[in-house]
C-alpha cells in the first residue's frame, strides 16, 4: 500500500536519527550517505567490528570443553566464549520461547554483549511493536527488523535475541549465517502459559493457541535451519535453559572445526 511505502522510509529515518541521538558510540558520526553505518551506531562500545578469523575453525584443539574433560577448570560459559573466538550468536524461536531472558543470562556468562532486536527497534522508533504493526503493518516492521539485524551483524562478540518471525525473510539468513544460530524449541502450550496476558499482535484471534500452533508449523523449517537446537521443557527456568545452551554450543564447536570458513567467507 501507499501507506507502507511511505511508512518504511519514515521508520528507517527515525531509526537512524534516534540511534545517533540516544547513545554514545565510536567512531564519530559516519557520512550521511552511509545508511548502514548510521544504524550501526546503536551498538554498544563493548561490541567489536567483525574481522576475518582463521579458516581453521573454532578452537577445537584446546581442552576447553568442560563437559568432556573434567580436568578443565573454569566457568563453562566463559570457556565457550574463548572457543567461539568472538563469533556472534543469534537466538531464534517463537515469541515467548525465552530468547530475551535466556539471551541475557547466556551473554552475561560468556562476557558477550546482549542485543535484543525488538527492543532496539522499539527504542529507535519510539513506539511499541504492537503499535508498529497497527499503524504501519507487518511488512513495514519486517523490513525495519532486517535493517536492525544487519547492523547487529556488523559486530562481533554479540549475542542477538531476534524476533519470532525474523527467520521467515530469506534475506535475514545472510546475516544469521555470519554467526552461530541457536533455536529455542518450546512447546506451544508452554509458550501460551508464559505469554498469557501480554499483547502479541499475531495472536489477536479467537483461538490464540491454535494460531500459535499454526505459526510454529509454518516457521518450523526455518527454525530448524539453526546450527544448534535446544529443546526447552516446561520445568526449565532461565538459568537451566542457558546452561543447556552452553553445553549444546560446546558440542557444536567440537563437531564443526571448519565452521569459521563458512561464517566469514
């Protein structure tokens, strides 16, 4: 629609402007023609710009997998950070799967910077995601979401929590594949228990659970493209889930020595 065509540039201009105004970042403001650089000014100083790493892969030759080598001393999450060599992590999964809460815990343990694409977008736009859906539509939101993801992908040592539908746009996988993608797989019934009483735009239907199940099935193939899948049980709290992610990621590093060649080619 005409409204969507107008709304997208307006939203992206707002993103770029507020990213520059709301935070203090290095380097200095980029040239106005550099759209991507403008948006990346939203990323905290603790993130570093991505650099090409050794094609030999993750650090698989060291003994830092504490789950396989009991002689290794140290926190498994921090050891994982060393083994990943600064590679970004991206959490994907349905709304209510715990990406934000688990991501914060995981990033804290690893010494990574946590970035929530939904929160970045809301802060930049100055309105909530439900408002964006209502006023500008899902298509506009998805395009802006892609811009935020591309900005996050320009840095390393970051853990990005992504929106539930971000995996649907094929172009987003170009950025996701520059890092390691972890899917939090949670049963729809468990998700409904967690999000009851919240305002989820796509679940404003007569039967939210049925809608959620349908969305999961529609997106399943995309979610299962992830490098790592963690099945989250109803009785697992945030820390238990984060610990399960750490263990699964150590196992992924063990089995993928040449993966950096893919991530940074």
